[in-house]
C-alpha cells in the first residue's frame, strides 16, 4: 500500500470515528475551540484597529508632523509629565510666525487650537462640540474634505472674520433637509456664518469625529485669547525629507527659546510614524498576552486529546490486532491514529474560526470596535490546532503501533 492510499484510508477511518462520536469529539475539542476563537478574535480586533488607524486616525499623512507643548509616545512617566508641565512653556503665535518665516524644509506650516463649546441654532443646541481655530491651510494639513461650500481663507484669518466650517454632525443636527450655507450659528453665544460643510469621518470607539466647528485661528484668539493650547501642524517637502524637516523645526524653535546645546527640548515633535510605532508596540503587548492565554488553552486541549486518544486505542485493541494479523504495518497503525488526532484538532480549529468570524461580525455591527478577520489568523489558527493534535497524538499512536497482535486479539470486546 503506497503512502497516499494509506493516508486516504487513515483519513476515512478518522472521519468515520469523528462522526460516530459527535458529543465526545465536541467535548474533547472544547479547549482547542476556545484557544482558536480567542486567538482569531484578538487578531481580528488588532487588525481591524490597525486598518482603521492607518486609514482614518493618522490624518498627518506620511510626510506630516506636529509640534506640541508636550507629548508622550509610549510609556507614560508621571514624574516626567510633571517636570514637562513646569518646564515647557505654551507655544505662541510669535513662535509660529518665526518658524513660518525661516523653515525651508516644510511645504505647509499651520496652527491649530481646540476647546469644547456649546453650539446653538435657533432654539436647538448641542453640547460637547469641539471648536477648532486654524489657519487657512488646515484643510490640506488635516485632510479636511468638504461636501458643500468652501474652506477658510487667509483674508478671513487676518481680518478675524466670524465664519465657520462645520462638521457633518452639526450639519445633520441643525440643517437636515436644508442648505446650511450662509446660515448663522452661535458658538458660546457668538454668531458665526457657515461657509462650508465637512465630509463625515465617522466615529472612533463611539466618539464622533464630526462634532466640530472650524473657525479662523485669529478669530479664535480674539474670542478666547492665545495663551494656551496652540499646536503647529506641518508637512515636509516630501516623505524623504520628513526627518530633516523635523530637525530643522526643532533647531529653529530651540534657537528662538535660547536653549543651550545640552538642555532638553521644551516642546515635543510628533510624527505619524511615531504614533503608529507606539500603536504597534501596544498591540504587540496585547498580542503577546493573547498568545500566552491561547498557549494555555492549546496545552489543555492537547492533553485532553491525548487522553481521549488513549481511550480510543484501548477501545480498538481488538481492531488493531485484526488489522495487524491481516498485514497492517506499524506505520499504518501509527498513521491512522496520528491522522485521527490531527483531524480531531483541526476540526476544533475550524469550529473556532467559524465562532470567531461570527463574533467579529456581531461586534463590528453592534459596537464601535472595528473588527476585521485577517486571512493569516485563519491559517495560523487551523494550522496551530492541527500541529497540537499531531503532537499530542504521538504517544497514543505509538502505543497502538507497538501492540502485539496476538495479545490484541485476545482482548475481549
């Protein structure tokens, strides 16, 4: 009997065994099912969040960066945070103008400042709206797309005009079914004329990205002052010059603040790459924890499979004796039980994949958590469960293969 035929026969016997003991097979596979479901669910969550962040959250682009008063990328250090609060002054409009006049490696440099406000239109109002004061180039810097009207202009910024671009949530709340352009809304009691409506971006973990109002930066400063919260948004000349652009901006700002060579920066420069790197580190920790949990489930499931296969070997002692007396070789008996344990574990892996896929769909459709099942997780889940079944099936298979046919035939049914 050649290897292919032997394997085919072993697979047929294994499949028949699985079908004849469905409940026992399911209970045997419970650990494998839980392990595979956990693995794929975690990988789906991480993959979905990776895709979402890459497409939606990193609005700086691959050539963009920001300058802020202070930022933590990675582990949070309370002592360093308190030190930075004392040491780092607020960014200022004068510093922005200095950078704008002297930076040569940035193609766009803008300014942005935010605060929470209450927005009114007629008798209706909406709380917890983000008011953003920004320069006219923020539409390019922040990837703001419009569905109606136009964006802010430099003239409106210089003249402190009361105009606004509103997010999709504002337009839907106050102007459903009507044209919002040239309508007047109130922000903290101050009147602003709507000149544009931004395209909806959706929500992140239940937090809408469309509940905002954009006004000229100097209009904002006229209302609320320019003493705190300012950040600079920049785009390098191209992707290859982003590091040099960051270094140039840092050098200019250090020079403006008269920092000595050995003094630490009193500001932070944050790029999209840094944010994505920090995110990758976080998801790496989550994935490592998931692997540890899955490993425990897999070992438990493997031990259960080994015990069940030992019981199966005992049940089939007479069958093994008959097969050997008819010419079956040790390798044939070995293959039969190895294939059966592998198929048993693989079936658990497939069931885990189906359950995880169903969970991902339910979570994605009923919660704000993005879920996407990557093909690699399916391959890893089923492949790992099959390997576990193969490994833990070796001892029972060897025990069956080493049986003496005469002693096996003496075994009563």
